[in-house]
C-alpha cells in the first residue's frame, strides 16, 4: 500500500462542492428540531430531579426541630464564604449544599457544632473535585472562617462516608441545569439572557441558606429565579409568572408561583438587611499529642486538650446507622 493510499484513508469523503454550497447533508438546519431536542432533554431533567434531592419530609424535620435549622444555615454560610474567597463556581457551592442535605436526610448528626463543620468541609471538597480545575488542599480549604480545623485524613474519612450515603451519585441536577433554557424562553430575542442567568444565579445562592426552599425542586427554583431576575428589566417585568408552566412539560404552576413569591419576599428582605460579621474562635482538630511542658498547670492543660482532640477525630465514626452514638 502506497503512502498516498494510507493518507487517503484519513481524509473525509465529502465533495468540496457540498462544503461550499451552504448545505450540510449530514446535519439538520431545522431550528425547531433543535429546540424540540433541547426541550426533551430539559423535560428528562425535570423527571429525574427527584432522585437528587432529599425526601419530601426533610423540611418538616427542621420545622419540628428534630434537625437544627440554625446549624444548617451556619454550615451553608461557611460554604458560600469559601466559594467566594476561593473563586469557585456557583455550581460548586450549590452541589456542596445538595450533598449536605442529602446526607442529613439519611444520617443524623450529633447536635454540637464540630460534626456539622466536618460534614461541610467534606461536601465542599467533593463538590470542588467534581467541578473545579484547581482544588486547594484540605487544610487550605478550611482557612476561611472555619471554627474547627480537621486533619486531611479525618476529612477524607468523612468524604468516604458521604460518598457511601449518597451511593456515589455526585452528578446532581441543580437549578443551573435549567436557568439557561428558561432564560431563552422568557427572552426569545436573546437581548437579556446574560443578565437573566447572572442575576438568577445570584438570587439562587443568596437564598440557599433558607430551609423553606427545600420544599421546591431545582426546576421550580430556577424558574422562580429567572422570573425574579426579569423584574429588574422593564421589557420583561410584565411577564405573567403563571405562564412559566408552559416553558416545558413537567413544570408545576403552583410550585413555581409559590417559590417565586417566597423568593420575592426574601430578595426584598435581604436587600434591607445589613450583614453582620461574626468572629468565631478557631480550634485546630488533630490527633497528634502535644509535648508536655515542665509546668504542672500547662501539662494538665495540654493533656486535657490532647484528649479532646483525639475524641473529636474519633467519635464520629462511632455513630451507628440509626444516627445514635454507640
């Protein structure tokens, strides 16, 4: 076989006249067909999204105080702070909270603060590994406002527990799976799509701490966020939210309207609320024993402190499947 014969096998078989004719025989130029395929994909997301959220009674556990809503809010606030300081994508922060909620639905944590912090670090680390091109070390990930600092091997053990509870399903369906499609539906001209997506993303993250949104699925949250973003654009602010149900099969008008109204109230409330900075003491959690000092008081303090650190690293793994300490 000659060199030219080998080379010919690597070349495309189109006629050059087909290339410059403006027609592509292998591809459809029908935009309506493309739109139908995209809408079918979004509809499949809506059908599957229930598999990537906590159960329907998750919110009621916070309302009955069997789960601590303030502890969840503090954990989510820390995740958002690290996301902003590290330059992570909004999707990374949302996935972190999604992992946290799905874990809490299946496993109960002790009520004191450090297990929640450890879970937050593990969920953020897993989400960053899924979405970020560069991931800080586990120690560097904890530098922003963390009350407790955990050894990397402790975080990795917690990551394995989270993966086990989530059945290794980390590629979740989130509101960001829908925002671009819904923005195009609201603004077919494409003049404001960039703003709608950016503003909706900001609204979604600003409200993620609120447990009330746990009753709504990602598609409803995305639709409500796009509608709220449209209120800032005079040309789109007159759109009737009740018509958002027509954007895709599977959407619920009642859920979209309910989420939209809640979101409007919280957006207004957040704009009037001044942020307060809370400084928390930071405790380094480690299992390495410290060197005893010569003084009796300092020696006693060091021994007690070393015991507490060993206890923090080990007691989480003595929690049984029902969530009660063994």
